[in-house]
C-alpha cells in the first residue's frame, strides 16, 4: 500500500468519525422539567444525583430556586431557569429590573457556583386563553429587557432567552397540519417574538400535550395520542394531509407549528425549536395511570434517543420530559392529574419501568430519609359508634393532597371508611406527624400497619429535617445517552480501522 493511499484512507476515516458524531448529536442526553411545588420536596442534591444517575444532562426550572441552582453547580447539567408570569410586568417596566434579576438569578450562580445556565425562560405559557390577555402586553417587552440585561452582563452568547408557549398559540382551521397558522388574536405579536428570537439566535419553545388532547375530547381517537410501536402497537387511523400520513398527535401538532412558521416567512429548519413540556400523568383521572404513562413515555424516549424528527421537519427538536417528580401542592387546574406528571414519585421512587439508552432501567433516588413508619387512620371505635367523619375527612383533604381519591384514580376502590383514613393520613403526613394532627375530634388513631391496598398507596412523607447532605457531585464523564453515543462511535471507529488499515 502506498503512502498516498494510506493518507486518503486516514482522511476518510476521520471524516467518517465526524459524520457519525453529527448523526448522533441529538442523543447526547435527556432533558426534563424539575418542578418544586411540593410540601416536602426532595433535597436538591438528591435530585441532581437522580438526574445524573438516569442520564439527564439538561433540566428546566420554572423559577430561580436557590437550592436547585446551587446544587446544579458543577454537575455537568445544563439549566433553563424560568421567570414566573407574575414577574413579567416587573421585567417589562424597566431594563433595570431585568438587570437586577439577571444579576441575582443568573450571573451569581454562574460565577459563584459554576451552574451551567444556558437559557432563561421568560414566562410560562403566558398567552393561554384562560389568562384572558393578562400577560399579552408584558411578555414581549420583558423578553427584550431580559435579553438586553444578559448582553450587558456579558452573557449574551452563553445564555439565550426563550418563551415557553402552549400549543394553543397556533391553530388549523381544517385540523390538518399544513393549514397551521398563529392564532389570529396574537398573530402579529407571535411573529414579532419569533423574529426577535431568531435574530438573537435564541430558541422558540412550545409545550405539546397529547394527554390533554385525549382527555378534553371524548371523541378523540385514543390510539392517536400514542406513538406507533411504543408498547402495544399504534393502531391509529392515519390523518392524511396531502402526501403525509400522520399516525400520532405529537407529530401533527408539531408540524402545525412548522406550517405556522412557514406561512409567516420563517424557515423552520433555521430556527432552534424546543419542546418545553411533554409527558403523561399517572393518577387523578381515568386516562392518567402508570400503564398509559409507561406506553407514552417509552415511545417518547425512543424518539428522543433516536434523534427522530417529524414529517415536515426532520431535524429532531430538543425535548424536555414533563416531569421528573410529582408535586403535591401544585394547582389542580385543569384536573387532579396535575400533581402526578412525574416519572418518579414525590420521593424519587420509580413509578413504572422505562428503558433508557442501551436498555438501562430507571434508577430511584438514593439517600432519602422518611418520617416514622406510622399512619393516621379512622379508628374502629369511631366506625363502631356510627360517628360521622365526613366533615373531618373533607377538612383533611382541603389541607392536604387527596387527588388519588375519586373516580378513575388509584384509590377509587376504597370504601367510605378507607377514604376517611386516606384523608386523615395525608393530613398527618403533611403536618410532619405532629400528634395533634391525628385527632379529628377523637375519630382518628395511629397505626404501624400499612393500610395500603391494591393500587392505593398510603404514603409516608419525606422527613426534610433528617436528609443526608450530599457533597456536590463532580463533573461527570459521559453517562446515560451520551455514554451510548461515544460507545457507538468507538465501536464504529474500531470497525473502520479493521476495514481500512488491516
């Protein structure tokens, strides 16, 4: 073999490695939402370890939670930090307010803790119709001021702005993706926002919820909510749109956005698009259960790990799974299921099996400390005396989370006395086992026998006062999907060496 041939093969080998790297660039890890609206949240250091153990290298926070931002420092996890809607008017009023927010919630954590903040999410679904235009005037100027503040802080290239929007900002008159356009009442505003983000090389972010599509319409074709071949097939009748046949609502919804962008003069292949929230809840409704959540989220994970795009946009978007853990004090609008979106329970326990990259299973949280193994239940004496406990149970549920009770929920099979016990226990757990919180006019008693039954779990709450304080994690080597990527590249490299040099 001549030296010239050897050089040519070496060049071809290097180019092949770069090509493989480019092909697999969309499977460098997983992204998720980390919500903190819990009465007893998992300690941030434990959550960060949970993220890393399961291959998540990107996370979205809905607000600048200090504990979370500190714990994420030097973790190797990229962060999107949110500005809540109720701060939009403040951010919009003067650029000085935006500069102060950026200094306190972005610059500080980057410089002092090494937190890898990549995005600031200005608001969260501010144009929802249910808000009745409350944030329409403040969102865009807030976005502009936060961007200016990032530039002034020297972070304009490192940290990008975005606005997570609900999919109801675009629509289709005939239901076909190709007819998609921005909602008429905010079309001019949407075009301005997208142009601003594109000019500043920032992403646009949209939330897509097939669960809500199914849950809101009794005539919605059930199979259309799921991805084909995601644990049970995919028997949806295709929606034909010209030469494209859509087999699931996620693709159809996303491509409606693609059409809206094209109709307004944007090239969707030149704009970074993020799916900020997508997932499936496990409780609180007849369509919210672990089996359906497992089916949907496994199909979603398969798409993410394969870097799969949609029929009208082959480039895969960055997708943030909603969400990491359950939140027991989150609003229950539009339904009880709002507190049960986590792929993990409130305590980081695995709810249902999911296969991650390379077939790896989910790993539960480690180092969680619980309160004592005791439950508060309706006393047998109260039942025998024919006492009335409904008012006490109602009071308990008004002050604790009873969203697992009721039709379609995990505790739907409980009889009235067990319902009361469930309510009493949830209140007792939320009150950190205070002895006076298990009384209810002498109707309740403590027990060390777990009253859980079937699918209905009587939880024991986290003991926040006894949590192990973990050391900040060292920056990771390649893990999760990233590890699979480089194993694949390495294997391909070995094969090429054998082909071209042996």
